[in-house]
C-alpha cells in the first residue's frame, strides 16, 4: 500500500512538470488502474450482497451443481434409479414375507381347539332392579283368552261353551274368587281383566294403546306369541309380568321382569337326570330318537347335562331296536337304568314293552318324560311289572287342603259343580301375588322365597342365567316326581 501511495504521489508530481509524453502515459495508466480497482470493488460488493440474501447451503449446492458436468449428472441419475429399484425390491420382499407369516399364523390358529366358555355364576344379589314402590292402592291387569265374542249370539248366551274357551274361562273364575276374597280381607286393588282373544283387547292392541301403562303387575294365561310381546313390554315399563300357562320362555333373554310359573322342559330334564345320577349304580342306557323335533330338543338338553358328568350308553331307537342292539348293555344279575327322553307316550310304551320282553328276568329303572304322567300305559296293572318308572310333573293341588276346600265351596256356590285345574291356578296366582305386592311393593322379585301365602304350591322361583351371566327370566323350579310300579302311582316330593 505504501509503494502504491508513493507511486501515486510521484505520478501527480510528474504530471505537474513539463514532461508531456510521460505524463500522458502515467495518466492513462492511472486511469486504467483506477477503472480496474473500481470494477473489482463492484464485484466484491455484488458478491457480499448475494451472500447475504442466499442461504449458505443453497449457495453451496447451486455452485456445486453449476460446476458439475453433464456426464456427472447423468451418472448420478442412473445411480438414483438403481437405488430406488433396490429399495422397491426390498420392500416387496418384506411384504411377501409378512403375507407368508400371516398365512402361517392363520393355519396354526385353525388347528388350535377353542377353549370352552365357562358360564358366569351369579346370585340374586347381582341382579339390578329399580327401587320398589309401596302403595296403598295397586292395579293388576289379568290377560286370558276367553273368546267372549263366541259366548254370545243375538244377545243371548250360548248353551254349549266352545272347547277353546274353557281353559280361559276357568282361569277367570279362579281370578274372580280370589278377587272377592282379597276384597273381604281389606286389600285395595283394582283388577282389570282383558280377553286377548278379541281384536280390541289383543296383546298387540293393549300395548299399542298404552292400556297397561298404569299397571303395577301383569298376569297372563296367554300363548307363547303373547308371552314374548308382554315380556318385552314389561321390561320397557319395568313392571313384573307373570306367565301362568306356558312353560316356554318364548325366546326371551335378559329380562329380570319376566317370570314363568310352569317349569320348562329343560328343568324337567335336569330333575330327571339328577335323580338318575343319585339312584343309578351302573352306567345308564339311553334310548332316544332323532327324527322327532321335540325329542331332538331333549337330546340337546341331555348333551349339556352330560358334559363332565355321567357317561350314557346311547342307542338310537328311531325304529324298535333288536335284542342284539341292547344285549351288550344288559346284565341280568342287576337292575338296569334306562333313560328314555321320548315325548310320544304311545311309542315309548311300545318301546318299553319290547325291551322288557327281550329280558323278562331283568328289572328296569326307567326315567321318562313329563308327558307320560297319568297315562293309561303307566297305570295299567300287569303291563310293565318289571319296570319302576319315574316321571316329573308340575305341582298339583292337594284336594283336602284348607285352600282347596275353600275354593271348592265358593265355586259350587257361585257356578255350581266342581272346579277344574284352571280355577285353582287363577285363584292361587292372584292371591299370592297380591300378598307380595302388599308386603314388598311393586318390585318383589328378591323376596320370591316368601311363598307362605301361596295357597297350594311351594313355589321355588329362581333366576335363569345365560353363559354371559345375564338373567334371562325367572322360573318356578318346584316339581314333583311320580313313581309308577305295577300300575300304582306314588308321588315323591
């Protein structure tokens, strides 16, 4: 820098002298140098501005790209394509391996036998009910098929009552006797009776018109179709519905407001099976059919009952068996237990006579169906003398009890003659449930053990649970066992 300044001063000094040629040369040289310095300074300023406005990475990258030749760019492009192709191949291979593993796992899972679903065991206390409402005045709705429209013609009562109306009318007469009895005892109850055989009071119409909305209790001697409708309505309204006549739950599930008073076929089978297990000293022989729908249902119940329990020797008897079919199961030195879940009493009677005829020296303990109860085949002396036959039945009225004698006397006074079974049924259900309402209010379900005011039956109302632990309904499980031997019937409680 110092040399430059010295040179500059010298040039200026020289220009002031009178040496024209050299002065012009020096002046020109200085001018060019000055222009060169100015351009250099301008380039530096532009570079500084560009660097301040462009990110360092981007500037570097741009510079590098500009410096790359076309051949290099082409080479890099091919390299990128090869890299992408390799990545796609690796991904496809990975997906293929995953699909292969899934198929392998699926095949493995099909070979594993599923674990049996264990039923959830619950108790009364586990069932949730709304709070019971206690009243001084209750309303009870009674539903039955009485066919009242067929009992009157041209304004006059018919002389001959149609057979289809007999059961409903007997039930109504029992209700009427109980209603009068409760009124005399000081019960404040309104009782509404509906003939569901008429169009205007059919179950569907009563529900649609909200005719039962004020009811504190619904009692129905109705068909299976009406049972399902009333059970659904009772659950919706949270009011108890009592099914009196049908032993079928009509496919109802998860309904703690629905009670069946007639034990179901499954309950009958359980009683028979349990008694057979207690009494039998050898493996029972089951004679069954598969061509009858009801018998097929009982076979299903038996399959459930035999899980983890007594093994049965089973012989299919869609036609009468030959002696050789049974001989290997029969030991003439000891009694043989026969389990015969066949509902057709005529076929069952023929089957038992055939089997006992094959082995006249063998005593058979036979466990049969509730449909056999009271039939002539069992009460005929000498027909099956080598057989002790057990059947189950719903409880019957003790004709010499105080309650039965009272109903007999009242019925004779009001209607004349002797009451039939439906009359006792109607009397008992209204009398017992009216007392439950008075003692415990509208939700009396957890007090079902209180059966002391039931006139004839020691009801055992218990929940029916499904495998998930939900209560399907409540059912009376109280049954009687009949023993038939040499034509004589003995009742076992």
